[in-house]
C-alpha cells in the first residue's frame, strides 16, 4: 500500500480512499470468507470494516502499517457478523493449489482439513488465516488482532495443536471404520 495515498486518505481525500478500497477489497473479502465461511456474511463484514476504517483513518499513526491496522477492523467485523448469526458457521479453507481430477486422495485430504478447520473457534480460525493464509508476520498478525505478539504465538500454537489433534482423531476414526467394513 502506498503510504502517500494513505496520508491523503487520512486527510479526507475520498478519491485516495476509493483507490485504497479498490486495492484491499478483494483481499479483505477473501479473508472474511475464510474466517466466516459464508459469502454474504463476508461481504457484510468487509463493508463494515471498510466503513470503520474510513471513520478511524485520521487516527492511524503509521501509514506504512495500514493493511495490518485495517485487518484489525476486518477481524472485529467478522466477529460481529458471527455473533449476529449465533450459529456454527462452516469454513472453507482454500489451499491455493489446484487438485487434479484423478487425485481423490488430495480431495480427501482437503475435505478432512476443511472439516478439522470447521471445528476450530472463530478466534483460532482467524489467527491461522491471518498468519498462514495471508502470510502476515507475527507482529502484523498481533497488530491486526490488537494483542501482543506472545498472545499470537500462544493462540497460533493452540489452534494448530487442536487442528492437528482433530485431524489425527478423524484419521484414526476413518481407519477403524475401514477395518470394520472389510470384516
């Protein structure tokens, strides 16, 4: 993000902010979708976040850190949307890799990963999406979440541990089901 454009937007330049929105909107919506798993909720969260960013932009201290700062508003908007729904939301994890049509093992692995990801809390999904999907540094993830870096480390560790445990449990369950079916 061009810090000069952010400075102009901070000063009230609507055209500069519109350009910023054009730049960040697809990424913000993608992140919201990965956190919430619902396209309409992701759209609402993204719009709410951008509106809050516009209102709070004059308070941004470091224009070079706009995106990490902006993700904080997006994360909050996602949490607000999830609370409004008051139901368990499915989450789709995009691996970023295309799977060949005959690669059923890869599809099974991705489905298993998605099921495991769905069992994580919103907070756990959020920290994984920010750090691993967006490839934000721990510091930028901390900024986006509004927490210390140590908290990000512990949340990430717990989230990955829970995901690993869930995948292992599912794998054992599938193996035992397969063994029973062959008997």
